[in-house]
């Protein structure tokens, strides 16, 4: 039986990559997105008969609850991502990042699987060696990370829940983002021929957007990921901004 998957923010940076992969594997996919950036990232996916594309807002709880009702798997990607935009729009970020996710958590049935992206920025600056595992102490230094931690605590109490603490994402996507560090550095190096570094010794971990989509696919297909928390990043990219540069 074909699994039905409901994705909020499915036309976004990660969502547009993941949605196409799911459609190619013949999953029935329902995407809810408000197309805030006027993006056409799913235009080439409209040829798939197994895609249902809804222009709507995750804050419309009646619509969200109706769409997720018949889904086997829920992937809430709709979010204002990153500390700067959350700081600029604190009320909006709380409504989208936190309140709308709580609505999904509270209204999912016990047999529905939910795979939620959080963030490894919840670890803060890390220990002296800058290595963290899933058992490391959380030390958020932004409102965005604090929201994600609180959400994860509530979320992991539910059945069939998987949390993915994502590293800093990079790589091309139909809904391209140039504000992400690797993408920004690449663009600046090519266009400006120089890069301005701030806090150059600060270390991060990174993960390609297609690798993230493949992790979601793995979690969809493997029951052993249920009720677990996973760091999602590349082991060989615990590097500083200067090393990245």
C-alpha cells in the first residue's frame, strides 16, 4: 500500500528537494506552503499525479488538521529558519515555528509517524573540542534554538516520533538560499572575489541538502528510527569559518 505523506513548507529549501525524491519513489505527497517567497520550486513536480499542492498557511489549523488526517507520515518543515529572522519577527516566528508545530503534535493520531527537523545549534558552542553527540548537554544561545529544544521535548513524548538535529545545510535547491554559510561563501568568492570573515574561529558542522532529504527517506522507510533523536551532519566537516574559507 502506498504511503501518504504530508509536508508543510514543502516548497522551501529542503522541502522542494525532498518532495521530488518522494514523488519519484511513488509516494502520495500532499504539500502545504504559503509561497512566501513567490518561489516556483515545485513547478516541475506538477506533472506527478501523486502530488497534491495546497497554497495555504500552517497557522490555519482547520486546514492543516484536515490535510494531515489521512496521512501516514507527517513532516513539518514550515519554519522561519535561523536566529536573525526569528529575532526580527519574534511573534511570527513563534506562531510558525512553535505554535503550528504544537498543533500538529497534539492532533496527530497514534499510528501516524512524524519526522521533525530541529537544529544542532541547540548545543550552543559545544565543548572545548567542539564535538557533540545526542547525549551532549544542550546550551542554546538563540531564541530559535530555544524554541526547537522546547518543541523537541514535547514532540518526543508522542508515539512514532523522530527528531533530526540538522547541521548547517548547504548545496543547490530549486528554492535556493544564499544566506546559508557555505552557499554565501561560495557566492561571495565568485561574485565579489573576496570574503569577509566574522568570528572566523567559530566551528560548525555541515550537511548537504540532498543528504538531508535522503535521511528523511531513510526515516520514512525504517521503523527503527522511531522515538529516536539523531544528529545529522558530516563527521569530517567540524571546521571553523576560516577552514571553510
